[in-house]
């Protein structure tokens, strides 16, 4: 940046920093999230282009979402905006509704994260500490709307149950194909074909013009509101910001559901999936002996 740009930015930062010190400061940011999926490597082998397109349309409501983030100096609540599926969407992917994520509360002062989560009809309240990312600050800038944003990167450990990063295993494909041909009656566990990377690179763009340590989802910890995140196959982009809206919205902590840690909740998910795998395998195995 040249000297005039730097001076202008410093003036803006001084103004916004003073503005945000107000006790009743509040803002709201709207985000659009999109996750891409390679149908050729994840459940799409042997499918025609028309079939892949149909599957992508049906999964659109799961892969493309809109959220709103309400925040003040220390707290935020991040929740999905409700919308009706278009005719033909959902379909065979209604099972994804069994993993419904509710409002997520972050308190950067107390380092607390609370999130309501529904899993197969049962409500849970995940109560955990905020995840800590070691951000590397860059000097690269870009404009998002009327805000000047700076780039930051981090290496993020991936939650083993994060469906956004699941992909088909690529190792030993030929060996698996040979085993499949030699024993077509053997019941396969679909989860054996899926893997999740241990870590991914996260690229975030934040604006010091709104100096709060908040951002969408689990992202936070930069000296300005995070307006864009690129993480593996998911992009989250802010589409609108409202500062100090006329109608103030109280940021309330989520309270519904059985209280668990993230680790405990993941174990509950894994146990349930193992139960379903055994039930599925049992039915397939039993069915194979019928005449």
C-alpha cells in the first residue's frame, strides 16, 4: 500500500475503533456458504452426466446455505437462514436433515463455544472452548463491498466428522476393484470408502474497519470481522453488513439439548453410524440367504 492509502486506512480504523467502544454496539453480517463435491470421486463412479447433475441438484440445499451472524464486541450468534426446498430437491438426501446444526454462540472474551445440534431427532448442546487457529497475517489486500480486507492463512485440523471435507479414498483403487469383482456378495461398509484429511489450509479475508474478533462458523481471532473464508471445498462469503441496526437483537446463549463436549458428540455420532452399519449389513446379509 502507498502512504496515502495507509493514512486513509489509519483514519478509518481510528473512527471505527472509537465507534465500536460503545457499550451497545451491535452488527449483523449475512453470509453465503457453498461446498463443492466431485461427483466423479465421491459416489459418482459409473454415473452419467445427467445423473450427476440430478444428484447435485438434489444436494444443493445441503451444499449451499445462507447464514446470518449477529455480533457485539465480545459475543456472536451464527445461524442458518431457513428456506424451503424447491420441488425435486432434498429427495433421497433428507437423511442429511438428521444432522441439523442449530445456532452457534461464540464468546471471544470467555473463550466459549455453544452450539445446538440435532442428531436423529435428539437434541444436543455442544459446550466447548473456542478452537485456536494460528493465523499468519499477510499484507495482501482486496476489496469486499465497501470494506478493505487483509489476507490471513492458517492450517486447521479437520474434525473427523466434518462431512464437508469427506472424499472417496484414492489409495489401492485397483486392489479394491479386484476384491469387489471376486466377492460381489460380500457386504461392504460405505464408510470404508470415505476419508477425511487430517488438516487443511484456511484462507481468510478480514476487515480492520470492523475491529471485532468475530467471523462465520468456527472462524474468529483476527483483528477485524472475517468477511470471506476459503477452506478446502467450502467458501463462505459475506454479502451484506448492517452496523448498529435500529432494532437491537439480544444475543442469547443456546440452552436446548443434552450438554456434551465436541469429542463426546462425535463419539455419539460414530456409535450411531456403527449401529446403522450393522443393521444395514445384517439386512443385506440375511437377504442373501433367501430364495
